[in-house]
């Protein structure tokens, strides 16, 4: 296969910190080349150089054999490089149609925008990725999986030769993942090259032709995927052996009194549908317990957590007892004051203030603690952020860095630090390991187990079945807002959980 892209001896530094050092990378026409490495290894930085986001770098780039140096993302897109970023670039307050053609509107005679042409092209793009949407739907009303597919449709519509996909399946259902893989096969058959970044091992060995490993900003190795066993890949990525995917779950004594009791909890649909997003859900959570919540897209699991946190405009109904006392979800501020924390599934939109530094983000949920008499104490804030960053093994050149300059996985650690410093009794976790590498996942698993030993109650949503089975003491499965199954650690199987998630109600359910 002919070489489509060549990046040679690429180096770049931020604030004196060398992020990439002498990295070379090639992409052939008709191949999927996987870029692997831990969070902070330099994968996204290398692709942002390719995409024209970072322009002050050392080294050279050739596209179809010709030297190029892109000065902006628009410049790169015009030359045939499309980027699907891990953090979505869609604008929630605009329609699907306007997002797809933002900055490249289709005009008719006289320079006027041709809405008819745009609508026809929009429907073709949506159909190609399997989205059955009106072009006039507000993006803010779409679930995260639909936004992810819309981002993919936008990149594919640019008719690019080189397509970079950074964690494209992080929010997709199994059916949508299959559709994406079919699209990748089509693109390869057309002679296009795909650069793919993912931390999901099953994806790596299913679609990649070659694998390049980066570690700490340096090139470690490039090999055909068939010549790189999984254990060797992990060793190259982290620089050490990982003997177990999941650390051993320590035994935790179960308290007699529950931490959280939820009875007939109902949450109206945030999008206005007459069917509730959460419909009469009841469960009990004990101190030190990890209660996993399984379900497919639209199950209501996310709305359940947001409803308990008071983060939805709709008024939930039902009875909630927190440590034996009535609790009525009103607002996130009320929830935090009652010892509740909530890690959402979209750190960019609802988890972080990207323009602020690490210290500000880590302490924003617990400022009262570091502001005696209402006066902020920056020294206390920094000391707390330093403690949390050490505990989470946060990789950052300085705590004064804006969070937007961190890798996705390190951004996730800042969100975890924020809730750790709030010292909660109950923590609601929605996809805590999304976009996180294999080494950082183990660190997060150990953190959850530490919280469990400290008698914190944990509600956990994860779309990764092995993670759900390995971390949960019990599993509650939801389908279209209702509970369809309960499993203990001993009775849970992938087949049983999936059947319940697809709507098959268990004959006997014991909460």
C-alpha cells in the first residue's frame, strides 16, 4: 500500500515541558493505524499537530508525498485531513443542520446559502451513519451517543483522505459501534487512511492493521497488529507488567443500616416525552457497597443519577432516605451539602471548567472548606489539590495549567479529585473510566475500592461489561426507565445482564 501520510521527527513543548520528542509516524492508503499509549503519552497532541491545532512544532509532515504545514484546522480540512475529537466540538444551542455545515455553508447563485441543498446533504450524512433525525433537531436535546455519531458524520462529510478518530466509540451503543466499523471498512476500501485512538482492547485487535505505541512523548515501537500480543502491547504502553486487569476486591463488612433508600423514584423525561425517564425505581444501598447499574442507551440510568443529584429541571417524585433522614433532590448545591457527589459522563460539558487551572477545578466543589470566614485561602486550596493529584497520580507539568491542556484521562482524574476533596458519603459515577487508558483504569479501580473501605456508598454506571461484573457487589439492570433485573456478584453473567438490559424481566428479582 502506498504511503498516504508521513510525520517525521515531530517534537513540541508547552511552557518548557517537552510533550513530544522526535516522533515519526506513517499512514498507508487503505489501512487503519492504531495509535496506542497511556493518557499523557502524546497521542492527541501528535494528531492535533496533524490537524492544524498546534502549529509551533519541530519536524516535517508529508501528505501524498508533498511537504505540508497546516496553519489551522480549516487549512488541514481543506487539504483532506478530518478530525473526530474525543471531546465533541458540537454546539448544543444549534440544530443538527447548522452544526454539520458550520463554517462551510453551501451557497447557491449570488452567494446566498442554499438551505434546500444543505437539508438534502444533511439527510444523506445522517443516513450514512444510521441516524434517524430531523435536520432541525437541537443538538442539546440529543443523547450523547447520537452526538458522537453526528460528530462522525460531520468528519466523513468532508471527503477526507486522512481521517483521525480519537475515542470515537466512547459514547456509542453496541449497534452504533458495529455501524461505525462497517463505515471504516468502506473508507478503507476507497483508499482512505484511518488513524484510530482507543483504550478498548477488543477494538484494537478487531480493526487495526498496524499499531504505533507512544510513551511519555516518545516513539516506542510500530508493528503489525498480528505481531503484537495484548500482553506485550500493555507492557509497551505502561513500561511495566500489569498482571491483572482488575485489582483484587477487598472484603468490606456490610453495615446493618442502609446509606440510601430509594422508593418508587420517578423522573420525568428531560426532553418532554410523556414516558418518564425513570419509572418507579426502588433500591437500597449500604455503606461500603458498590451497586452497579446496567442498561443500554435510553435505559434511564443516567437520569436516575442526575435526578438523585438534583441536576435536572424536572421535579422527581418518590421517597428518598439518606442515612435514615428524608432527602428531596433539589439542586447540586443541596446534594453536595448533604455529602453527595456526582461524576457525569461528559467531563467537558458538565464536569470541568476547562479554561481554569487544575487547582481551581479540583477545589470548586468544596470551596467553603478552604474559605474560612468567607475568605479564600489559596494556600489551602493548592495544598489540597497537590494531595489529590499525588493520590491520583495526575500527570501535569504544573497545577497552574489550564485543564483544557491536559489529556482526556488526566482531565478525568481532575474530576475525581474534585469529588474526592468534597469528602462525600455517597458518590454517583457515570462512566468513570471513559477515555482512560489501561494503567489509569487500574488506578481508578483501586480508588473505588479505597472509597468502599472508607464506608462510602457508590452507584456505578459503566457500559463495559467486564468492568460492571468485576467492580459491583450487586447489579441493578434498567430498561426504558424500569428495573428489569437484579444480580449478585455470584449470579451475574454477561448473558443474564444483557438479556435484562434488552427488556427481559427476571422472574424473581430481589433488590
